[in-house]
C-alpha cells in the first residue's frame, strides 16, 4: 500500500509545528500449519500513523489508522488540549523533533524491495508447505508458519524531514516431530526467492536422526550453540546491554567500560542495517539515518546505539536506533540489525572441539532475571544432543539454563564460519554463526 | 459498524460454508508521569474489520483498516482467495451453530474517558511525588494510567449479530533504584514481565473507580522505600525450602502452569510454531494429578470487573465458567468452536482476538483458584523456615509448560513462624505438577483477589490478551529457591 506524500504533508499542516509522523503501511500474509495440515491463512492490511507533537518541552502523541483530514483534525485538537494541560517538566526534556536527515557523512541506504514478496501469491506458500511436508518421512509431523511481509515506511516532520522506504521479508519456520523428538529450521530473507526451501526437509531429516535418549547430564560441560541459539543469546544481550540509554543510566552491565575487554576476543559485533548479509533498513523511527555502528571489536567495547535523545554518547549524531513511540519493548534506543563476525571453524570442527558436551539448536523463552547482571533463564527446544568424542551420540532431554550472558560470551572457544539470518520479536535482523562455549558458565542442574 | 458487518456478509460468494466478521474500534488513552521527565499523554484510535471464511473445509482470513466499498471488496477477495488456494479437502467442524443476537456492555460507574486529563495528571503527579521521598538512590519513577475501550460488532452467516462495548481501566507505579553496583525495581500493584508501557499495573473491566481504588498515592512511598532497601538487602539463599507466594505472585504462576496449558488449541498442536504444546493432553483429562487435593482452578468470564470478562467471545459464544482442575485433578480446557468440536466438547467461550486484525485464538478469561481455609498470617506462623515472595519480576517456562523459573521483586525470610529480613533477587524453579503437589495451604475467601493482567502474549502474528486471575496466597513445600 503506497503512502502518498501529499497526504503526509496535509496531516503535518493540520497537526502544526513540532510534529513528527511515523507512518507504516503493513501488508502481512501468513500460512500456518500443524500436524502436517494447514490450520490458518491470514492476510492483513493496516495503516498505522504514529503522531508525536512536542511543543514547549511538552510531549503528546497518538496513533490513527487513517490519514483522512477529519480524523487527523480530531486528534490534533486533542493533542493541543493535552499539551495545554501538561505541566512543564522539571528535569531532562525530550528534544523537539529535528530534521536529522541532513546529518553529514552517511547517506540513507536505498532498499530495493523484493519482487518475490511484493507479488506474493498464496499458491507459492502452499508450494513451500507441500515441499517441506512431502520431503519428510511419513511418520513425521510438520508444524510452523510461512510469512510474507511488505512494510511501507514514512517518517516526516513539520521541519521538513521526509524519508520513505519499502521493506520486504519472507520467512519459513518448520518444526518436525518424529518418534517423540523434534527439530526446527527457520529461514528469513528479504527476497523469498533466495530462501532455500528445497533444502529444509534434508536438514530436518538429518536433525531427527535416530539416536538413543540419554539421562540428563548434571554439571558443566562444553556447549555448542548453533546459530538459532546464538541468535537468541546475542539479540537478548544486545537489547539489554548495548543501547545508549541503558549504558548512560548504569542499567547495562557494560556501563562505564567503553574501550575495555568485555567479552571474548573472538567476538566482533556490529549493528548495521545497511549490510546486505542481514535485513536492510535506511532510517529509524525518528528518521535518523541508520549507521553502521561497531559495538564490540575482538572483545573490546567500542560503541553503543543511540537516538536523538542520547546522541551525545555517539559523537553527537544518532546512530539510527530510535524505536517507535509506544513500542512494546520499551522506549530506549536498542540494537536493531546485529551482525556477529564469522570465524573460521566448520560445523564439524566445532563439534570435534566440543568433544564431550551438549549441542543446542535453539534457546527458547530466554528471559532476563537481572538486567545489570545479564542474568537470564531459558530452556532448550528442538534437537538438543549429547556429543562424545566429537560425535553426536544421543538426544539430551530438554533442559533449563540459568546463566549470566556476559560470562557465556567471555567463554567462547571457537566461532563458526557459516552465519544464518534470523529475527526476533524485539529485533529486526540478527546474523550469527555457531559458538562453542567452554565449560563453566553453563551449568546443567 | 453494524452496517459494515451486514454488508460484508451479504457480499460473500456462495461457496462460503461459514463466514464471520468482526468490526472493532479500539480506543486507548495513556497518561504517564515520570520523575524529572517530560511524561506522556497518548491517544490511540484503531478501527477496522477482520473477515473469516470457510471454503472446502479450509480457512481464509483477511483484515483491513479500509471500510470503504473498495476496501470491503478487497478484504472479501483476499479471505476467499486464501481459502480457495488451499484447494479444499479440509475437515473443519464448528459444532452447533451460533445464532445469538444481543447487545452487552461491561459495567462501570464512572466513564474513565470523561474524567478530565488534569485529574489524571494530578493523581499521577502526587504518586510520583510520594515515591520521590525515598531519597537520592531512586533513579526512575513512572506512574501511569491506561484506559481501553473496545466497541465490537460480531456477525456470522449462521445469523448471529452481537454488539459489545468493553471498558477497561488500570494504573500502576514503577520505581527503579540504583547505587552503582546494583539496580532494583519495585512495581505496584503488580509487576509486568518487562518494562512495557501501556501494560503496567492492575487493570479491571471497569471505569475510573478502579483507578481510584488502587491506592497509588497511598502506597508510593512504601514501594519506593522497598526499592531502595533492596539494594542493600541480602541475596535470597540457595536452598530447598518452604515457599509462600503472595496472591499477586501466584497469579502469574497460575497463568503459566494452568492457564496456557489448558488452552485447547495447544492440546491439539496448533500453537506449536510459537508457544508450543502442553503437558495437559486430552488422554490425561480426568486422571492427571496436577496438584495437591486442596487445589481447584477454573476459568470464568462472567466475573464482574474481571479483565477477562465479557458478554460473548469473538465467535459469539456466551461467557461462562469452566472447571479446569478439581481437587488436584486436571479436568478440562478453555476452547473455541473448532477446538471444542475436535475434542468432542461444547465450546467454553474462550475464543478471542486482539483487535480487528487478528484471528480469534483460544485465550484465557479469568483463571481463578478456589480459596482454601488458611490465611497468609497462619501460613507464616506455621512455617519454621522458608521464604515469602511477592510481585513478579520475570519468568520462563518450557514449551510444554512444565519446567519453570520465576523471579520476584522482593521476598522475606521466614524463621520460626515470623517474617525476617527482606531478601533480594528471589527466584524459584520447579516443574508444574511437582510444584502444585507441594501445595499444603491456601488463603481463605477473605484473601481472594482478582488481578487484571493486560499482557498475555500468544499467537503468530503475536496477539496480546487482557486476562484476569483470581488468587489467594499459597504455601508450597520443598521448593528450590535461590538467586
């Protein structure tokens, strides 16, 4: 759905000075399946108009699902009345919207939407489903979802900023169950044609290999985290530790440690929405250009991500990580497009170096218990194995881990050479390889 | 809205076996005041429709914000096109037809949307001012009020036409204290899993009177002082001990251990892609010991004021009470029409959607514990060694809803029948049936309280439901607690 510039400008005129609009045209198509049968098909068209008005250091906002002038006028009148009622703030104030689009050095990346997603046809999703289902053993049962998203974005303000882009994303999640075990694959890409659907059945069949089930291991051991598990770990760590507000307020475990070794020297992490290895985006919810932001260089903390409010921590220029108003995961800037550098170890070499230990394909329901300590708890899910002498020898029962993320990231022994793209509900894009973690920080109880 | 619903149903093609439409307007007002900050006022208005059709036994669903003729034609084409693309051969059964024609509104005494903004700001400013008396270690104070109104029209091809209006009100306080080495959070009246705006505090399907009843100003200084005290409090010890959970804390344990697992769609495997399955499989109904004989739990969408209360669910099925656990034995599910038919049951009226743009799913209503015969004071007095915990800070549970870990904002040691020192970073972990088997005391009817939780997540795409939990304090033996 296209968003007309004339409609945006008309809305800005109605809302008056100090206004910023963050407009999303969402088009989502979804096919869900369970027990190898289709259970739901979903098509959603939605226009979300987020309005923020800042006048005299007072802020009021709202959302609409239309740019019709009459509806905008109703909201404008309410916001004007609210601003008159609000007391003047006594402390730190949020800066008024500014046109940051002209900040020097970096141009907004131009994102080409993928034709394969724009022209989405339900028949393609049915083909994908059939390809995966029919490629599994007869006794296997398939669950999961196939999703296509087209997102038209505009951020504009009353000071003249106007940025727009169209983003595309396709994903397939396949969870196969067989003989009491399960395995999963999730593939995400900007271009549906570049998702290797045909290879999914073989991956799942390989993961569902017939092995005995061992008794739960107690104690600590080396743990090989496969990319899906690393995705969850890195995204959660980044969300809680690498935002400028968390850093400046002391809520981050990394607060005050810029330039210091904070994790294993094997790790180099950047946030870069312009790197085609991940999903792309040109600007954030304030209209700031998204900038490549080195965060950790061979274990040394080199940066955090910021928005306009916390730009002083990043050289006076926001890195392009403002979150939308009313975002359900908080209001502070957080990483959005993380990329962890690949290493040089093949998956077989990682397994060999693991020796006797645990192989975890997926970390699930990882929740922060103490942000400052990066203490989290979560479970393994889908294909957790026990390895002996560098070979998978048994299924390991699903287990719960409670650990400090900074300690785990300090205990990295090796980094895989192959990265996978994923996402999280709280992060647009995460590109990571496998990590081999030394015995110590992960304790199986 | 009613005209739109009837227009769309009249335009459905002849091969539609069943169709239903929901036209929903959701209004949300948020007022937030923070210490030394700008605060926020927000008004959200969302209007759209969701259309669901069944063709050849296959579902199609489409949703749109465009209610003009072109938008309606388009949404019909999308829903029908999706259903037809599946190629037929499906075997969805919905059970008895739903033909109800009714109007229902949730009760309230004072319309919260008519209360002046200045009144709301005054209440929150006074709350923040009281909390700020706890001293310089208080780093962040946020007090908020959130008000929701859903105006909904449901209609289906079986003849149902239901108009409902639900008004929800809530408010809360969050205080963060820090001393450089540690950070501690206190929330009131209850915690939320994350620092999510719009979902903080205690909510009810009620009017402004609920916000006034919360006691935000009256409790602010105490709550902030507790946040500061936690900074220097000793760590919760690692041990297996007796755990007493306040009703506030037990609400979330019940939510995760009984609420989600007893949703029928999870039992049928249709939520495997995101939320997972359940230990509460159909063959275990009536014979699985879920907990000790003193525990019984039910879902009840008819409780006045409950955040999970309504007149009719989003398939037009009347609100009702459903026994989930009786005398410790797992008995039944919350269900919608399709999941109930698959299980050979009648639907329990638990099919709900988040706004107009999402498919109805089986969701919790008000999940409640039947009260026992003890009291919090008696439980403490009868405990030689243990801890008392309250206010949820975070949790995780596995995809079968068995292994869990909860952490709480605060706790106290219990020694020889008396409360002792304040403890920080209290957490406990267990496995659902083992944990509830250790229950040996429940608070009585006087301590039963309904908690409104507006932050229940489920589904793909994600849906947020507003649910209620009626609980009392409970005492559990042999629980692993620790940091």
